[in-house]
C-alpha cells in the first residue's frame, strides 16, 4: 500500500514519471501525468540525416517546434531535463526501420548508437492544463488524423501534415483558440476549424482514435498541427533507423509549461 | 529628375530595393527602406557546417531566429522573396575567411559555390515601423554592443551574445517592451533594461556606433538580442568562408512585417 501511494505521488512530478519509466513501472500514456510540465515528442535519427531533419522542422515549425536537440551521441537533454536519459525515460518507443514500423519497445538502451541525435519537439499535451483551467475538457474526444495538406519538404523528408482534432462546443472552440495561441512552442493556435473536408482530414482512418462515422451535433471540430507529422516524414524518407515516442507516450521535462506561454 | 523620383519610389517597395542593390544603384543601409516589410540578416556558409550552425541558431533563437534556409547551392529564398537572388540583392556583404574579416563586397556572385547554404535570420529592423507608430523613434541613439553573456555552443559555433541598445525615456522603454514582445521572430522583447554592467555590455568599444563615455540623464538603456551574434559565432568557429550582410545592410523580403507579429 505504501509503495502504491509513493508511485502515485511520483507520477505528479517529472522526475517521478521518468524514474517509473526507467524502472519499467510505467509503460502507459503520459497524458495526465506531471500536469503543468512541458511534455515533448521524441525523434531520434542518425547524425547524417540530422541537418535535413532539423531543416524540415524549421520549415514546418507549426507541426515540429524544436525545443531541444542533444549533442551527437549524448542521450541527456541537458537543457530541459538535466540528468535524464532519453534511452529509458519514456514509457514506450516507436521503432522505424527503412520506412517500416517495428514492434514498440519500452527502452532503447540496446539500440542506441554513437551517431544518434535526439530531437525534443513541442507537444499539445503541454497546454492541456491551461485548457482545463479555461474550462475545456482535454480527456476525451480526441483524434490524430492525416490531412491532404503537404508539408514543406527538406531533402528526403516530406509528407502530409498530421493534425490533432477535438470536438468542442462553439464557445469552447473560441476559448481553446485563445488559450493555445499563447503556446507557439507547442503547435500554437488551431490551423483549422470546421469542415474536415477542407483540409482533407480522413475521418474514416484515424492515426489514433476510433474511426468516425458522423460528426455529432452542436460541436465544431477543431484541428491543431500534430507532433506525429515528423514521424510520417521520417517514414516517407525511409531512413535506415528512426526512433520516436509511441503516440501519447511522451517525454516529461522539468520545464514549467507556463514558462513557454506568451504573456 | 524623373529617374531620381523613380529611384526614390522604388526604395519604398521590396523589389525596388532588391533591384537597386542588384544593379549597383544602392549600396547604403537598408534601414528606413521598404518600411513595413520584414528585413533579414544573412549568413551564408558551406553545407558541411550547416547542421552545427542551424543547431546554434535553434539553441540561441532569441539572437538567431531563423526565418528561412535555402536549399544547398540555391541562392533564391523561395518562401520570403520568390525570384530574388541572395548573391546580388543585398547592398553590402561582410566576408569572413578563417576568422578574419575581409573587405566588404556589393555582390557575391563570384564567391558563390554549389555547397553554399543561405540562412535568413530575423532582424529588429522589422519592428521599426511598429515602434514608430507607437511613438518610439528608431532613427537615432542606437548601438550594437558585445556582452559578457555566453551563447549556448553548438559544435564549433560559440561566442558572446551581441545586443542592440537604445536610449529610451522610461515610458518609451515600457512601450517598446510591449511592442517588441509581439515580434518573437525578430528578437522579441528586450533581454535587459538598465545597468549595462549587469550584462557586461562594453560601452567603450561598440560594434556599431560611437564609443559611449557617459549615460545621458533621464533615459534608460534598453537591450535586445542582436542578429550580429551569429557573425561573432562564425568568426569564433573560424570556418574557411562565411558571408553575411554588412551590419545595417539587410535583405528586404516580400513578407509584411505585421504578419510575423503576434495578435
């Protein structure tokens, strides 16, 4: 009972979440954990692809806001979580080899190479607390969808923009636009509100979430650029190896989410 | 007289400024030209140094907000000024070879190589119009100074933060803080107000502007991160060749400065 209580408390703080991941005690989603701290998407690729990938992120910063890049071969994110280890401190990793997704792992210690570079990319999970405080529920009705909007290519990296969609009431859609506009390092304001067809969002085949048959009444679909976008680009690039967070299983940093918000 | 009138009108628009530079008719500062359009600092380096330099900019985005990076070997900034040529369309270029500054040039056509990459970096000149509209004069009392604040290194790139300083009245200092906070892609809010000694700003040896003996009464020095910072870093890195805009002689884009401002 004591250990259970400690574990629960742990997951309210960044270091507690990371330690639980490192020790294999937590392998589930990070959504709702360490609320109020910045959570990041992860992309790990070889140094030889790092310039084109960083350029891809620069050209598509709405979807891929880069918050930190580690030195080559170094798994420690020295600025956002000193002492952490990106090889063990996420609950679940997605592994891609030459454009194919392999089984997820809960550690990448055995895969890590001296020429690996890790990118921490802003995630919309970071503004969940701000949305909740403004009365916008963040725990349900959320999908990740491909669109027909192209991203700007950089070298071999290219592909469609991926979005996060929420059903919101009209007044929540306005509030959510106001709140998320203050978080440009975490995808910022919505890029679309309303008809999914206008951005070619494919409701029948979501990346994450159940297929959608009909739009419910009295709600508006609101779309944000999504951190899954660079995973699509790396898949399309068919790099020999790329490691990412498994969607919804991010890296929890020591950075106060409010510190990334505009005044 | 007619040609004089045409030339004057030309310099109010981005393409007019670029054409005047390309044809050698304008070799002076771009400050005050094409008011309301985004002006950029330029850094050109070899592809082999481009990853470390882009990473340096990512880690020091206050001083080095990257707005566009051209494809390797391509001198056309396709997103911010389609059809322009970065080899000819700035009035004056600073040339650095292995850490030494060479004589300025008014064209780099003869220096351009297939492995060159051009970085367009946000400049405080872009918010001059917004400052003027808010009643803050931008045409006098401006210096560029080295500080003792280090930037975050990336590979061989490192060096001190360089700042732009203005003397402002206390109420103008507040207004200028509010206005420039809306321009995060152009250095954003001041990083310091008041005592230059607290950031190690060396008033006796400015990078740009006359040496300062005493701080005048009834004004506050206000300091912004400056786009000269990456030139210092490239000098310190002693790359074999680096080309930049000559300070105050920027690249005028087709982008409306207001479009980069936050709401």
